[in-house]
């Protein structure tokens, strides 16, 4: 054979164009890679290897409620039956479907080492175990009800699904990445709830515009969280299938002891390798391209990501962070290239087209499933009719069967004498004798009636597209409610094109703010083992957990209110005293501070007086006003002793020193203006005064503390909800120092300052006296725990 021809079987030679032959061979190879390996199907969002893995696991019984099995067994099944490629490619696909940092809603529930965001590889498949995740079961739901087409596998010994039912929009929820021959795909993941809402909107309004869809599906939602910078790139990607989504890390500023600033990064952009990122930052510091960084640590754990960048004294965290955004992958783009297989052909599509394709697939799945169930119901009804005929003619049927020489003769006789079909006659012959009992006959009749109703329902669905869509919408809503979770990637308020300095979004530091009776405010960086405030001459009256940019409302004993912007307070150490209200507001206190709340955490502000008067005001009453204002009216001889942040649905407990406590609904207290004095909350006897007020929940525990330092825990259910203004019920402690629900009590005693936590106390009934716990109580403050949850 020469270079100009090819040798045929009969010995003849045929000339071929080598360029044409190479072109055809390359096209065949390209389409094989495009269709058979690299691109997802628009209907279920899966590549063939992913689809085969899920199907093989389902066939092997590795469902969400089953035991874990070695990944090696799954790899073997997939390679043997469906995927004639190497084990590494199959295992890599399985691992990715199990990685929470790689896929928004994992389809494989893995146990063992499945890699990390630092780029660590998964352990070998002989060590790891897996099963299907609960959401993956929705991908396969109805697969055995003829909802999708099956085709022979590569060797013809098995059949495999050409697409999965995919009862949720997996292509958008989990996205996809792949490189084919001459084309690629890069589809971002989205939030399950938002994606289903978008599909439902498009079902109700098929002509809905992209802007309407983006109102419910505004942007991707990446598994690693981070922040999405809102801009035109997202809309371009949704409209044309191509665009760029800008992501940047979520960072907060903290102040450590000594006043040294630090940046703490808690979320990084999707697909960014954390270890590589840290190395890059370290190299920038080493090469002096970024000044001001004196230390870099990775404090990440199972509780979450935490990259700490310690700055030199006087450095501006925002400036340093912006520099890092520019020079590292702390800010990066996800370049969308929305390519998927539609009808077996690769196609670049926008969001609307992808959603329409998914909805069409679901309508076909439901139609086929309904048709299958209708056929099965009709087949079962046909058999039940045969049973009923036999039972109505029981003696004649038994006589005919006994007189027959063989089963085939009996079958023919039943068909001839009673008009049964061959299937009915066979079922009657196979019927167990116990089915002849009267109760069993009633069961058959009941099943017959139920099937007739079901058949009518199924036929109505097939005949009415609107009813089919209502069923589809109901099932999508069920999936959304069962498996949905909140958005992880927050949407930035900064639009693309703004100045770099304006584009830095540095979250406020989480702080615990101590407020004293003398009007000192001390925000402390939240960390473990914070020492309690210990100043007997100026006790703490409020311990608030919040952020350094919160707005605080302080309330004095005379009803005066003071609005303080927390960002005006310098984060300090526990050794420092803090900042005074007078220095911030240029006005002196007219009475001691008795409590404080974070306004953002309050729908309403509730004040309580020593004589048991309660007053509720809307948060808006305290917003946008002068910083020193009236918080509550106080009657002559009375004073405010507590202030609470409450919601309309809350219940509160108020207790007085005589040992009585009452529990009532916040809704019983009508909302009033700031200057109103309020209404009766607790009937306080002469000589006693209110010592405690707290929000209490049904499942909460109530701390009861006497002035002698004895304490106990009582189940909240022992304090029944009453109408406000009553005498309440006994707490079992007198004189009473505190009774209510809280995370912790900050208790000054004769022996020193103590933080009392509910879990350290002995559970007792309301009627029993409390047990010794701390020394003699000299003060009380409801607060938060002194360590992070």
C-alpha cells in the first residue's frame, strides 16, 4: 500500500484525501469528548461520568438512608458496567461531588479524607467511604417509573439512563466546569431556594423578562461564601451566557491587645487555593511589595476559616486589604461560559433558556411518571376486578377449579365461564386462600375504590397542562423547603467601576461591649477567656454582643435615653476603663445607667420600673433623633431598673425582691411613645422592688438567684404565662436577687466578681429552695457568655 491509497479486503486500492480523513477523524473524536465526557446536559446538569456514578450507587443500594460503603466498590461498579475509562477519572468525579467547598449542594455523602480547600488530595478510594446524599435522591426520584430513556451501555450487557429525572435544577444549583475539544464550559453554582423560585416564576409567567427573574435569582451563590461585587458582569452572563462575576474575600478588622490592628479573613473566593493564597501573601511581604504586615497565620479549623493578618501599629486595615485585593486572589473573577448539551448538541445559552429547558424536562418527567402510574393502576384495577368476580361467584369458581385436570384448563374455564381475561384468570388461580375471608374481601373492595379515584386523578393530570404544572410547582416547593438553605455569598453594595479605595468592604469587628452604671462603654474584642469586669464602685449593667458599627441605646434610672454609635468607641482591653457617654455626647448623666440594648437587635424596646410598670416602644422611636432623649416616662417615686430588646412574639419575665415572678406576653403591652410611663406588668408589694426582667422562651431554663448567693435552674414551663399586672408565682428564693432566662449572670459578690452560667447550676423545681452557688450578692447584671459560641 502506498501513501496515496488504502488497501481494501479484496486487494484493490482506493485513493483518499488524507486532509479530509484527518478532519473527519478529528471531528468524530471532538464530538465524542464533547458529548461523552466534558459537557453537562442542560436537563440534569451532569456529565456522563457523574450520571453513571449516581446511577451505579443507586443500583447498589447506597442510598441516603443506607450504610456507607467503600468508594472502591463504587469505582469498580461504574468502570465495569458503564464507564470504560480509568479509575482515577471516576474517583476524581466522585470526590468532587462530595466536596462541600467545590460543589454548592453535595450529591455524594463522603466519609473520610475527601481533600481540603488547601488543595490537599483525597485519600485513596480503598480508604474512603460514600453513599448518596439526601438531595441526590431527588436527582434519581422516579427513575424506575419510566421517566427517562435508557440505552445499552458500552458492551451491551447493561442499560444506563441517558439523563436523570433531576427533580431540582442541578445545572444551575451546582454549576459545572469542563474542557472539551475546541470549547469549554464554566457555569457558576446558585442557591437552591432562589433557583427553584426562578423556575416557579418562569412557569407562572413564561414571558417573564431577565430582570424579573433576577429579582429572585440575583447572582450566583458559591459554596465558599465570599462576597460578590454587583455589576454588569452578572447580567451579561445571564443574558448571553458569557460574563465575569467578581468575587472578593470577606474580611473583618480587629484590634488586639496593645492597640495593634489586624485583618481577619473568614471567607475566600470560590476555587481559590487557601495554601497558595497564604504563600502569595507571604511572598509579597518578603519582596516588600506590601508594607505594614508583621505576621500572617492560618487559624482555620473545623469551625470555619480564619486567616489572621497582623498589621504594624498605625497601619490602615482598609488600605492594606485593598493592596492585597489587587495583588492576590482575594479578589478574582469567575468567568462564566454557559455551555451545555441541548438535544445532544453543545450550545451557549443564557439563564432564561437554561430554565426553560429544565422546565420542559420536568414536564416530560412528570408526564411520563403519571402515565406509568396510570398504567400500573389500571393493571392492578384489572386484577382486582377479577378477584371481585371470583369472590362473587366463589362456589362456582372453586367447583370449576376442582373439576379441572390442569391449571391451564382451569384458566380457560374461568375465561369461558366468567368472562375473565387471561391475566385475571391467572391472578385468581394464584390467589391465596386467606383472601377468601370476609375482611380480605372488604380490603379488595377498598383498594378497588381507591384505585378508581387515583386513576381519575392521574387522567386529569395528563389531560390538563395547568394541573400538571401545579403538581410540578408543589413538588419543587417541597424540595426547596426540605433541602434549601440560606445564601452564602453575600452581595456587595459596591458597583464595578468605582474607585478601588471605595470598593473595599471591611466588615466591622465583632465585639462584646460592657456598659457600666457610671456611663462607661468598653468594647472588647471577642475572644475566649475574656476576664470579667471587676470594679465594685462602677458595676456593669449591660453586656452586649454585637459589632463595632452597631448603634446602642443606653437608658438611665430617670428614663433618659442616650444613643451611641459604637464605631466611635475604641476597642480596648479589659484592663482599660473605656469611653464615657459624657465625652461622646457633650452632656452629663442625670441618673445612673440601668441597662442598654443594641437597636438593630430590637423590634421594640421594653423598659421596666422598680414598681413593676412596663412600657413598649417601637425601635423607630429611637432612630434618627437627637442623641440624648427621653427613653421612658417615670412616675414620682419610681425609677427604671431594666431595659430589654424584644419582638412582638416574645414573652418576658419580671421578678421582685420578695421572691415573686410573673411571665406575660409582650403583645399584652401596647406600643407607646417614648415619653409614656407604661402599664402595670407586675404587682409589687410595698417595700419590695423589681430586681430582674428578661425575655423567656418555652424551652428555656430560668436562673433563680437569692441575695445570699444560693442559686438553681428551673424549667421555664413551671412559670405559666399569665396576664400582665398580676402577683405572679413564687420562685422559691427570698430575698431574690434575680429570676429570669439569660446566657450568663455577671455577679459581684463579697468574695469577688463571678460569671454564673446556667449549665453550672442544679436543676430544681420552683418550690424548692436554691442551693449554695456563690458568695453574698452585691449586684447583678444579665449578660452574654464570656467566650465565643
